[in-house]
């Protein structure tokens, strides 16, 4: 039996942080040392999650801020902070820590400071650390993650997109004209008190947002290049679904070289090969995955169709934005970094 | 004051037929002579719609079948039937009628019998009548509708797509690579008793369907050619939203000729010009329309964005699939054919 | 043809105010002189309601505040303000106005200042005016409303409850032990930016709130006494439904005198008699009304069941909280006060 | 380490059966020997649940019917069948089996055949076995369940009601005039293909059903008598919520003896005492539990308020109808019968 590790969570008020607290509080090999949250300070997890009922053990209490003493004891730190705040936090404590770090925010995903400035509109304040962070998509970078102390957890949209495209990217198929239409549940927007996120605003509603230049494009193009060796300029348009959780991504693209007669079989084979041994990606063939299949689980489901009339390849992927798209993937990365079984603590039943 | 006309409705059990009964029962210049429905036969509208409360007048009762005597008295017939049934119905009574016809089904939208066979998989049984029916999109064909006795009401998806593309089609802008991602409320699937349409199946769900070769593609490509004089092969993918009503369409395309620096302004101008005098299409500029803005109204709202980085033009349109996408548009067509004010009976408040 | 009247609306930012603007802007006999709103100041109705498309007429613009000159021209004022603000507003302008007033808020519903203080926790600042305001439930007080210049529009819960109980209150049936369980859509909570009203908080959720001492109890007990001449102490518990609009009220009570064998028929007869000529209340007998039947309409639907085993009478009523429960009822009151047809401008189709 | 037991599931097509398959397929001490289902026959769990991804182990395949050989090997049988079918099934195989039985249906909950006939309208066909079945509410009958081979799993409504009332039933408080208003998600109605369960029928809807004489009343009154020694006639009214999962129950009652000044504290104390050591019931005091707190978990949350003005005690309880209200409770019962830890396999995170 393995020893338990100690984990610290910075930023436990948001949806991602809360989901992480939930998962880790029931992870066989993890003790949560602390979770910071202004909103929930001095409350225990049993008060924050009404259905938590542990009377004796796991009396995890949220604290307002992590002191130096808190940091000293931990083996791994999870950062669940808004853009710009992870780098500020790490800068503030830099030099002093010996723990591993998984950043669930967006500060360390882009490797090139110029790209960072282009997509985030400001200079990165810890450029030297950018290359330390491995882009934490285990289905692509598992070996690097295993030996790394710093992981940048991918964005929710990029995870759904990269897992849909990666199987075709390392191969002789030439994918061009990538046009992506993603739809996300509202928890993806975070927990902001805005008129537009009220129930009365979103119930039975649907719309596109950030239609030009969404920040996630940067990491998608970076990773597509890393996988394929080719440069891409993708069109990406996110939409908001009137549901709490889940992302459904529709990827439209073309096959650049002359379309072969057996294109569908070829694509089928490549997906099947890619997904064969992956615990958290399942290929559904030409059966379309549904949002509800993935919600409440750490799975990404991928299906496809090939429209021979127009030469359009259509790939559809679904995942839970708070699990495989955020906290679940972070724990998957932790499992890999800590040499636990990759699925440990992530075997959820789903809700449907 | 105009005289009232008499309308007959064939197929009053489905969502479209019921919506039509509702609208016409409160239309100033219309008396419903009859509405057929196996499901509701012998019930009055006040029994079918619990909130209808007319005690004295408008005692409209659903009948199982329209007899010859019923047909003789009417000025206009609305057909609200599934694919293949409109032509069968008209064939059964052909030769005998003097009323105008608006077909809300799909049998008379395609003008070329070869196209019909390609998209519907069977021979048309009234080929000779195909050219009699005007494609009833008033924003394009108003003059033809005015002088016509037969109108084929457009499909819900095609309405949302054509109103998004038409403004750019008659002009010197060369639109290419059209890739359409539509999302529809579940009433668009009709009132079928299938496991997949249960509340438990669709609540908080979302997925793509008919991903290859949806039948509406035929009428979209036909009308794009009619408007522009050019042939198109479009990629179209419909999805199901967990809402009752409404269609949100995202159209992605490119501008074929060298992209000009003022492309956005140019596109803006064309949309504004097209929508200026239309009662039921509103251009929202680069503000994104939302599904809830259109639901419960006969409006189609259209917005756009131009992504200069990738050269992608993104057009977004929304409408209520049962109103502007079906029964509302049928009444709009009737108003035009009967020389009523185009908005008569269609000035709904919406629900939000 | 009647002359148009001029209406002023104070408080056009909330759900009720907006709904009122919508209805009045399409009312045949009303011109909106102004609507105040800090949120929407300087915007036209066509900007606030994206589906409004009036190009020429009805260019209603929201203003921040109504000046003396604005007030002078109007025939009727609608107050759509939070608790305490209607009396403050009227006090501020008191003495100077000649227009009629309909208060959609809660300040003038209770007639006894002691009751007001009990339920609202503070002294009323215009006690002298309390008796000027008629409790605007037209199904009970139509004659008084006709001849009144001041109407206090009932609360949404009280409307659903009083219309369910009134038919039995004027009669020889002795109703006792009234226990009411109401369920309201979230728009009933107003448009507050609170964590608990976010989509992510309310989607697929349901709960009870204000379980002890909800303020609406005061006006319910007052009106029950007015109708029946008897005093009541009712138990009332409101709940929040994960829907935008609509109230469903379940009323449980007992019949005090010895239960007769034909109790069900007797109750049926009383309901039918009460509802017979009412344009906006429909009795559905022992068929249960559904929330969706009423949403989007100005109707209140009432059904009932009598449980002989336990002697429990169960009455169920539904309405749209923003229409018959607020803005629709206010316009109904206006129609009565102004001698328009009671249904004018209120003949909505509903959304289902 | 305990040995694994073998479980057989009869009726794996419905929501309850599927949920049970999910839970047991991940239970540390259980192997599913078979699950019968006409709908899913010959499919594996990984095909039925798209997010299941076990490649090597747990290759559970649904079979059409359990043969004698299938039954011989099992330690426990779960019956997930509609009313009347459990007793028919057991009668068909009676005499031959040595396994324990948990019936998730309603056939063996009532102990008195006269009650059974009253509530179910037909004679019980295995009267002799009624007393063999323990009413499987572990919070009341844990000791009997431990030593029993036959458990009748309670209904979903009765579980929510009994856990709300039981704490006050064994005591000197005299609870009278019990009036219960329950609201259930649609999965509670089972998986029937009916017009009324379509998404288009239930979205944004709400209504009461089976308002007189719902069958669950029988088992509620039976168990209240078992706990308290007193007879009750309760008023019970179920409603349908537009959500997939979850029951919210509002219990209204009075305290019969003279209301004491410290009634609220007394009730608080009794609830706290009752819930103290229960793994799956949590008392939330005067904080109201919310539906979303319980959905996706095996918890029942109970809160209360005491309205001194009217003498009404209001108790609110929530649970997930498919977990604590059905399959979760069945596994809890199995854990107790098999001497596993009561929480084994039931420690779900919930979805919110």
C-alpha cells in the first residue's frame, strides 16, 4: 500500500477548485492539507457540500490564505486561479518550494512568451518558468508528465478539440481548413455574478460568445503543431448551452490530399488505434456521442462522420468541462506524476 | 374593413399544426373552417389549449377528416403533414379545388424532380405541380408569393440559413466554403414517441444528428443558387438542443476574392441594406443574437463577426422554429397572398 | 374608436416593468409616455427587446427619471417598484397629480397599518392613502376597480391562492385548516444578482424558502376575510422551481361541517359557477392544470380533487407570475378602470 | 479481504435496474453474474453506458432471461420489476432458490394482504411470503435487515417521507394532521414512452398527479404505525418536477399536545439525535436542504421550520430517487445483509 501524499489547493471557491476538493477528499492516496477560499474560509467540506457526511475523518477546513508553514508540508500544489493569478502567486512564493505544481489556470500553457502576449494581451511575468511546465494532456504527453514537477492543465475546450484531432495528426492524412464549433455548459464560464449568467438569462437560451479570437485558440494551435509538426490557423467559435456541465465540440475539416475511396475506414482505424489503451478516451465510431454520456465522468467520447459529397470530415467530441476538462484531468495528471494508477479516484458513474 | 377568409387546416395534431391553429384562431381576417386531427377529433380548441377560454365565438372543433363539402367552402388550405403525405393528399383530391394552398411540409420545396429523388429517396408523385409552388421565403420571393396560389413553406433550418446568407448572395462578394452548424430545439423533431425524445433522454443533453446528408440541404442549395446564380455545395450539420423551441444557426464561410481591408464594414452595410424594410428580420450587427430573443416571436435575428486572422466570416441567426420556421411564416405567406398587412396576427411579444 | 390614453411607467428595469412595457407598447388604446429605468436609460424598446422591430412608430425610449413635466401629461401611472419604494415615490410627488395609479408593488395592498407593520416590519409612511387603494383582483373587486383611481395590484402568490379559494368562500361550505404549498418560477424572485439565482445554482434544483412568515400571507388572509367574512390563519410555504415563469399552487384544506356524500359535486358546481363568465380564470374540473398551460398567457387555471378517505380538499391553480400574477393583471385592471374591453391587449397565445 | 459475492439482476432495462448495474459493477465486493433486459440483451455494460470503458474486466453482458443455471450460482438477487411482476417472478421459481432477495419493486412492502388489495386493487398471489420480507429502510430496521434473507426496498416517496417523520415518531411529541406535498423528477415515473413524458411536454412544466389515493400511501401509513405504535391517515400529493432526478418532500403537520415554548429546540434535538450516526441521513437544521445537494448521492437531507403563528411544523427532505430512493438504498441493504461496510460502493460525489 502506498503512502498518502499531502496536497494543497489554492483557490477553492470556484467550480474547478470545489470539484478538485471533492475528488481529492475521496482519493485513496491523498490527504488535503489545506484549500484556500475567501468565500468558504473556516467552513469544513461537510458544510460546503451538504451531502458530505464524514463525521470522523477528513475534516478538511477551508482557510483564507496559505501561510509559509502550510506550504512546507505539501507534496503537490494545485492552482485553481483566474488568468494572470497563477503566475502572480508563484512569483510571490518563488524560490522557496519543493512541491510539485499543477496549474489548472491558463498562465503556463503557452510556451512562447510572444504567443502568450498575443493571446492574453500582456507580458508574462515568469517567462523563465514557461518551459518548465508540461502541457498536461496525458493522452499526448504522458511520458513527459511522468517525469515532470510542473504541469499546465489544458483548457476545457482545447482538451475536447485536441482529443478529437490528435489521432489524425501524427499520420499521413493531411488535415486542412479546421473549423470548430464548440458548445459549453455554463459552469465553464466560472462562477461570476453577472446578469448574463442568471437562470432567467440562460434558461432555454443559447448563443455564441467570444466569436473572434478566443484565448484558447493559442494553446490549440501550439499543441496541434507539437503533435503534427505542422502549423495551423484554426477557426474556433464557442457557444453557451443552457446546461450546467459538459462540452460538445463539432470539428469540421477537410482532408488535403486526394480523397481516397476508403477514407472513412482509414479514419476509423486511426481513431481506434489511438484510443485503444486510453482509460479516459473512448471512440464511438460513427455513432454520435451525446453530452449526457460524458457528464459526471472523466471520459472524453469521440465519434466522426465523413461527408463524401462535400469532402468534409466531421468529428464530434464530448466531455465534462469540470472533470476531463479541468479537475478530473488535473487528478489524472497527479496520478501520473505520483506513479499512482492513472484511473485512481476518477472512476465515476456519471449521472445518466 | 376586409372580409374574413375561410381557412382549412389538414394535420392539426403536430406542433406546427397546433401553432397554426393558435395563430389563425386569433387572426383578425381569418375564420378556421376546420382543422383535421386524429388525435384531437371532436375536441374544441378550448379543450386542446387549456388556456383558451373563448366562451361564445370561435368554437373551432377538430374533425377526423375533411370531407368534400368541407373543402368546397374554404379560401385557403394549410397542409401540415409529414414528408410524402402532402403530395399524396393533394393527389387524392387533385382537380377539384379552387382554394389556395400553403404546404408546410417538404414535398413541394424542391423544383427539380431529380433533386427531390436524391434528397428524399423516392420519386415525386406530382412532378407536374412542383413548378406551381413558390418557395415561400417572403424576404426573397415576396412578389412571386403575392401572385401565387401555391406556396411551399420553407423548412426551419433553411429559413435560418437563407436569411443569414441571402444578404451577401446578390452582391459582388464571393462567398465560398460554407460550413453550417445548426442547433434546434426538440419541437423541431416533431411529436414522435421515441425514447430519444423523452425528457429523461434530452434534459441537459446535446448532440449532433443526421450528420451526413440531411434533407434540408437540397432546398438550401437550390435557393442559394436562385439568389446568387451560383452553385453551392454546403456542409450542414444539425444538432439537438435541450430546449423546446428555437433554432440557432452558426454559418462559417470565407470570402473568395482577395480580402479587403474594409471587409467588415462592407458586410455590415449589405446586411443593413437587406434588412432595412423587412418586418421579420432584424440585423443585430456584431452584437450576437440569442436564442431567447427570438423564441415566441416571428422574428429572425442575424448578427455576424469577421475573423481577419483566418479570413473566416461567421454569421449567426436565430428564430423560433415553430413560428418564423413554420407556422408563423405560413401565416406571413398567407397575409401576402391575401393582400393583408404582412404582420397581421404575428406581432407576438415573445416569452422573455 | 376610443381615444388613446397616455401611460407612465415608473421602474422599467425589472421583469414586471419590462413585461408591462411589452404589453402596453402593443395595446390598441395606450401610448407609453415614458418608462423610467436606470439600467436602460436612453435605450429604445427596440434595443431592449431584440425582437421588437418597429421602425416608424412607438419609438419609446427609457428615461432615467420622470420629471414634473412628464407626469403632467399622463392619464395613468404604473409603479413597478420594490417594497417600500412605491410609498416613498408617491409621497415625494404627493398632492400634485391627477392621474390614476396602479401600484404593482406591495405597499398599498394591506388596508390596516397594523397588519402592514406586522408583515413588513416597518411603519407605513402614507397610512392615509391605504384605504384609497382597491385590492386589484378583478374577479372579486371588479365593481370597485371600475370606479377607483387607485389600485393595488395583488401579489403573484396571492392571486393564485385567492382565485383557488374564492369560489368556495362566499358560500355555506366551511373551509378550515388551509395549508398552501406554492411553487414559483425564478423570475418571481426578481432580477437580483445573487449567487443563488445563477443558472448553475438553480438548474435542476428545487427548494423551499421563506418557510416561516412570508409577507404575502398578510394580503391573503385579509382578502379571504373580505370575501368570506371569517378570519383565517393560513400556513403558506413558497418554493422555487427551476423554470423561468409560472406559479403552481397546491391548496390543501378541510371542509369543516360534516362532509356530505356529494361534496365533490357541490364543490364542482361552485367552481363552475364562479368561473363561468370570467375571461381570465378557467376551471378544469378534476383534470389537473399544468404549469405550461398558463405560461405566456394571462389565464389562471384551477382544478381540484376531493380525497374522501382523509376528508382533504385539494385545489390546484396555475398562472404566469409575470402576467396574471403581475403585469397582465395590472393591464386587466387598467382596462377595467378605463372602460376598455377587459381582455384588450391580453389575448396571448402562450408558448406551448 | 472479503470474498466477492455474485449478484443477479432481474429487470435491467429501467432506470432503477440500470443504476443498480452501474453501482454494482464498481462495487469492491460484488461480481454481477447476470442482468436481464429485453431492451439491452447481448449488449455489454460498456455499450449500454457509453462512458464505461473497462477493456479487460467486468465484461458484464445483458441477457434476455435468466435460466436455472444462472440462478444457481448467485448469492443475491435484485428484482427491478414493475408492480405485480416481482411476485409473479418469484412464484414462477419458488422453492428452488437459496439466494437472498432484494425486491426494488412494490410487491412485498405491505405486510397485510388486505392493505395490499386496497392499495394495489388486486389479490396478492404470494401472501405467505409477505412476512418474510423486511421493509428495507436501514435507518429504522437495520437489525432486522442484518439477519434477513428477504428485503422489500422502500418506495422513493416513502423513503423521503419516513426519514423526515421517523425522528419525531418514537417520542412523546404527538404529530397530527400530516399533509405531504412531494415533488419528483421525471425518472421517478419510469421509462415509459408516453406523450406526457416527452421533453416537449415536461420542459419548464410542473403539475400534480395521482392526487387521490397514490399507492405509496399504504406503505407510509404502515411504517409510521410500526415506528410510533399509532395509526395515521395521511394526505399525500405527488407532483412532477421538470428535472431528471431527485425528490423534494414538504411535510406539514401539527403537534397535538399543547405547543410548548421551546418546541423548536425540542424538535431540533430529536432530529439531531436520530441522524447522529447515520451514514446516509444528514440533518440540516433550519437551513433548507436543496434538491441539487442530494442528486447524484445516496444521501437524504432533512431540514425543518416551526411556524409558531399557526402551530405548523414544516419538514423538508430531499434525496435522489434513483439512489437513496431506489438502487442506492438496495445496495445499502445488501451491504447490511452481507456484513459489508454500510457505505461500501455508495460514496458518490454528487453532480453539483
